[in-house]
C-alpha cells in the first residue's frame, strides 16, 4: 500500500498531527529519523494515505511540517 511520509518540525508537532489525523480517521506512526540534518529535530509521521490529503488537513489545522513525500509499500 502506498502512503505518505511527512517530515515534522518537532516531536511535539508530530504528536499534534497524529492526534488530528486520528480525528479524521487516519492511523499514523511517528518515527525518529536515523540521522539529524542541519534543520534540527528528525521526526517523520508515516500515514497510509495520499500526501495531498494529509497536507491539506495539516495546513487546515495549522500544524507546521517541512515536506510530505509519497512512499510505496508502507506496510506496518
């Protein structure tokens, strides 16, 4: 199944996003990135849904994120 990986600004915002997406019926997982880039914190929110929909919901709810990227075969 395809999904979306959303690079988050902080763990706090990843947790907020997880709660918001759950309200809309989306299951998600917060993962720590294996390396921390120059931007600071390294967390990604993995959701089994299209990135366009997830980006729309996060923007509507005022939750900042860095980028959303489509992924294939996200099986948990």
